[in-house]
């Protein structure tokens, strides 16, 4: 009896896949723990690969400017060093700009918050005096006379003691997690530098492994999709950074025109938070509005109105042209990608889902064009206003009617010939 090896191999893989899927469903806790352990083991390298991919965008541009250097190793080393130096300078610039502003803001808030609280309390007291029925309703609702103050004080002290013990107990875990995070970050940076220095070699090795396992046509398609993904993600990163810089500059100019406080701090915070697509700038708006609110509530309201105007300008004109055009994704699908990504993986999902959706959008467009060409669909049916379509019942009825008319015509002609 002859056995088809390919068929047996497929049956084996199918049975193995069913068994693994059944195990995942039956023992979810252990499967989750196993995947978490695997992720903890490989997460520094995944993070390092992500850092290398981000750093590769400016490094590739710097390397193009060093075409005069003939030695590839020297050109790559200089480009890598210049990229790292540029990133360090950007981080130092942001820190140097933010730290003094944050220090001044904290001092200013510390000086203004008591007065702000006092003004608010006086306003509440004045409102209570002008509206005695509200004061009576609050006193009746809270029923302060029935509150057991000794029991409340004892419970409060017990709660505070338990929280202090919990904080002291978790401090050791926080220190351990911080140490582990620092070690993982160092490993990620070292791995990223290694990937940037040997990216062509790593890509060649990956292609060799791929072609040795899968059919050639499948490998060609996978490599084409990976190159499309690389271009899309690179354009998204550069476009997102450019859009954040533009938005920060717009806020700096607008706040300077309206003579608002904390211009450098708020504009930099908005630019940094704007790196998160669509929703990041709103976080910066909340932070900036809080800073300005303590200083001047009227200016805080003006700041919010100004933010809404600039956000509309940025969302309808700047973002679709800077980011949307760079990745070839319409603004509607950018919003869908951000919403779905935030629900699945939070902030990381927002950053990942937009270029991933762009790749899927492009591949779906290519597939659609190919299938339409294969099926020979008339071009007029694909227009914005296609011709009116008949149902299958109407077509069948029309065909039968034509056949009946033709039959009666022939019968009439035959009767005339006989006569």
C-alpha cells in the first residue's frame, strides 16, 4: 500500500494543530503562563528590534549623505554613531527644555494652589449663603449629626496603616522590577545596535532560511509584502514625527499670540503626546489646560477653544496629508485603525495598527484589481453611478417573453405560407 508523504504530513500537522488548539481551550491558565514566560524571555530582543527599526529611519537618511565614503564598514559605523548622537541630543534638548519649565511650573503651582483653593472655598461659602435651601438640603442629605466620628477616625487610621504596610511591602517589588527593566533596556539597546550594524547580513540570512523552507513563489510574495511593510512603517514613523513637530510649533505660535503662560512646556508636551495618533494631543490638551487653569481660568477656557480649532485644522488638513498620504491610508481608515488598536493593545496598538492597516489596505486593493481583471467585470459597472441592474427574475422573464414572441412570429409566418 502506497502512502502519499505530503498527504500524511498535512494530516499530521492538522492533528497536531487540533491538539494544541484543544489544549489552549482546556488549560487557559497554564497556556497563558507559558506564553507570558516566553514573552518575558524574548521581550528584550523584540524591543531591541523595534528600536533598531525606528533608528534605521534617520540612519538610512544619514547614510545616504555619506556616499562619498567608499568603505562600507566605515560609512555604516559613522552613520550609526551620528544617529545615536542625534537621538541623544534630541532627548537632552527635550529634557533641558522641560526640566526647568517643570520646576518653575511646580513652584508656581505650589504658590498658587492655596490661593486657588481659598478662592474656590470662598465662592462655595458665598453660594451657600446666597442659597440657604441648597445648604439645608446638603445638611439633610449628609445627616452629619449621626456620623460616628470616633469610629470613622479609627477606620481611617487603620486604613492608612494598612496602606503604609502595603507600600513598604511593594517597594521591594518595585525596586526589583526597576532593576529588571534597566537590564532589559540595556540588552535591547545592545541588540538594536547589533541589528543596525548587520542589517544586510541578517536580511540575507532570513531570505536564505525562507527560501530553504517554503516554495519559491510563496517566498517571493512574502518578501514583497515585507518590503511594502518596511516602507509603510518607515513613512509612518517619519510622518508622525513631522506632524508632532508641526503641531507643537502651531501651539507655540498661537499661545504666544494670546500671551498664555508656560508656552515652552505646553507646546513640547503636546508635541510629545501627539506622537500617539489622534488621541495623544488631547492628553496634552488636558495637561496644558490644568497648568493654565491654576494661573488664569479664563485663559484655560481660551486654551481649550484654541486647541479645538487647531485640532480641527490638524485633523482635516495636516494629518491626512502628512501621515495619511505618506502611508497611503485615507483619514477614515486611520480613525478606524486607531480605535481598534487602542481597544486591542492600548497605545502600542495605536502606533502599530495604522501602518498595519495601510499594508492590508494596499494588499486588498491589489487583490481586488487582480480578481476584477480575471473575471472580466465591465468597467461601467465599477463607475460611481453604475447602470441600473436587473434582478435574475426580471432577466428570466424577459428572456421567456422574447422566446414566446419569436415562437409566435414563426407560427404566424408559417400560417401565412400555408395560406
